[in-house]
């Protein structure tokens, strides 16, 4: 049997190879990781086992995952739908728990197993839903926002569940007291996190903003401080991680931090799910495979129809109700987390963790296809939704960047045009990595993201695909190439440092190229107005400009 570093290397390399295949099949990589552990572990080949090193990395993976979830939480994103979120998310969790408990009893489970079956069915997969909706550019749509807000509610319940499982209480009274105590400690720790982020972290990160390579170590240090605080208060590592993320997520540099934290989280979580697979045995699979299939066949329609009816009851349109519900028709990776923790506390058997994992794998696999083809499925079944339409069902308006202006870089030219652009655009987003501009931009009337435009998290937040105008005054050629690669129908004005760069940007589709030190803000605005008001004359100007550049470059 392979052990130590060789075992870890074998597991990671095998998981990477299988993940590539799953990515091409548009399947969640979580499944690839679990199957890697399953194949390498005692269930199939028995090449390696669940070692102490994998256990440590698994614990770090869970901590980093909850830290990342905390970083991503923004009340501003979901404040318009908080009421429906509590109704839909809360009632559906109750319904799925009761359904799972009944199904478990019908399948012959013990009372404890049936109760945990209900718990497993309560939650949908944050990893699957967020990843696939982001890839489809639906994460900021109304169904996407609704799903994310419900997932956040479920994540909070998961945190409380983890806290309950980590207690040593042996009675309902003691458990209730412990959960109440946990809630109080959570609130206190959250207040400390938010206040310290506002008055301490903002100054600290601003002072070190130029040293972006240090963001990762600063963020990890903040994470471990709160892990220590949570353990001192007898809270779980997961709660400390979650609250550390909430505090840090309030800073303008949060996207830059997420860009650096996510790859590390992905690695640790890969090991976590490999560990889940390594724990599965042939007995676990053989004992519950039929039950897992039955539950999977029931949970997908139960989640869809309960979600649809609750969303419809909340007066959303049939389309929003359909899309929001079909996206959430799976059980969560946190169900495996809860099952693993419950097994470590000897509340359920290791074989029953296999049941939770098999159910998660099956529902995630089917759900990935449902999400991938969600709009096509809605079009196919739209005629069946006619009876749910009514005048009183109007989707709420949510704040979403659409037909907006994006300015990459903030200098004299940007300052000169942004005020005028505010007269033409409802939303203006500035992306800038100069720490000297943080205070000015944070207090401005337009949206602002601090960080490097080349980072994926920041580009996703900017929604370039929906922008109407993009102006980049960045002198970095690779940034401007990235802009052209990301935009769809936007008007694009870019900056070039040389004649060769200017020609390349024009050839790749830039509408106008700002050449260094040859244009003022007023002149740039003149070109923008000319493009919008007299496009033919603008084309003539650009044609003459291109000819001039070609002549100068000879």
C-alpha cells in the first residue's frame, strides 16, 4: 500500500486527470475527487488509505471553503429578496427534512439514520450551483440571485449544524442551551469581525495594498486568528472560518483576496473529497447502493416541485420559479461533510456515510445537466406553466450591472471623463489597482473594485459581457488584450504604449486606441460623443488614424 507523500501525490495526480475528463463532460469536479478516493481506496484497488496528512488537509479544506463563502457574502446583493429567501429557503428545508425522515423510515432505516437522511436532503450544493451558474453568466440574474441567497441561508444552517455536531451535549436541553450559546458567540464574533475589518483591516490592507503578493498571507493569518478565537470560545473551526470571511468580505480588496484564496481552497477541498472516497468501503457501497438510488430518484423531483411551488407562492413569475427550482435539485457537498462528522462522533456508521456520498454523487451528476440546459428545459415545458401566470406575479427589480460603463485604471484621463459619463450611464464601474486611489474611489458615487483586472474574480464581477462601454487607460498590453477577449457588443476604447500595440488593438476590434500622451480627457469625450452621434464620421476619423499609425511605424 502506498503511504506518505507518495500516496498524496498519487491521489492528487489521479484526481487531476479524472477532473479533466469530468470538466469536458460538464460534470462537477467534486464527483471526480470522490471517485478518485473510491478507486484508490479500499472500496476498489486498495492502493492507499485515509492518512493523517489527508485528514489535516481535509480539515484545512473545510476551513478555507467556509472562509471563501464568508468572503463572497454581500447583503447588498440579496437585500431585495431577503423576505422571499427566508420563506422559500426556510420552508423548503423543513419540507425536505420531513420528507427525508419519512423516506428513511419507509426504507427501514433506524430513527437516527432517518433523521440524518432528512438533514442530508435539506441542503443544495453551493459548489455545483454557483460554479455552473457563473459559467453560464446567470449568477446575477434574478433566479441566480434567489438561488445564491437561499444557498447562503442554507450555509448558515449548516454552520449551526456543524456546531451542534461538535458539542458534547447529551440531552435536548443541553443541546438547546449549547446552540443558543453558539448563536450568541457567533453574533459576538461576527460583530468583532465586522468592526475590526472596518477600523483595523481596512487601514492594514490599504497600507500594504502595493504588496499584492502579501494579500494571501495576510488573509490566511486573519483566518487562523479567528479559528483560534472560535476554539477559545468552544466554537467549531468552521464557524471561525466563516466569520473571518464575512469580516474580510466587507473590504474593497475582497475580490483580490478571493482570487488568491480560491486556488488554495480548491486544492484543499480536492483532498477533502478524495478523503471521503478513501473512507468508503465495499461494504458501505454494497449495503446502501439501492437506497441511494431510490432516494436520488425521489429527491430531485421533490426539491424541484417544492421549490417551484414556494417560489410561485412568493409571487415570482413562472419562469423565475422554474429556473430557480431546477438549479437547486441536488443535495449538497455539505451533506457529506455533516455525514463524515456525524460518523466521527459515532452517531452513524461509516457505511451510512457511503449512502450520503452515493446520493450526493447521483443527484449532482443529474443536476449538472439540468442546470446546463435549464433555459432549454424551460422553453420545452413553458406551455405547462401557463396556469401559473397572473398579473400579480411580477419579478422584483434587482441591482445588476447591465448596459454599464467600465473604466479600467484611474488616472487623469479617467477622472476627466467619469463625471460626464455619469450623465449617460446609470452604472459606472471603475477597476483600479493603485492603492493611492482607494480612499478617493471608495468615497465616490460609482462602483469600484480594487485589484488586477487580469484576475478572473474581478473580471467576473465587472460583467464585461453586458457592458455598453469599456475604457481602459491601462498601459499594460495584456490587460487590453484581455478586455477585447471578454467583451461582446461593447464600445471599446483602449490605450497603447507603442504604434505596434495600437495597430494590434485596432486589428483585434478596438473602436479607438488612445496613444500615450497624445490625448486629453476632453478629446477622448469628443471621440466618444462622435462615435455615438455620428458613427460614419467616426469611422472616417479612425480610418485616417490607422493610416497615420501605419505611416509612422514604417
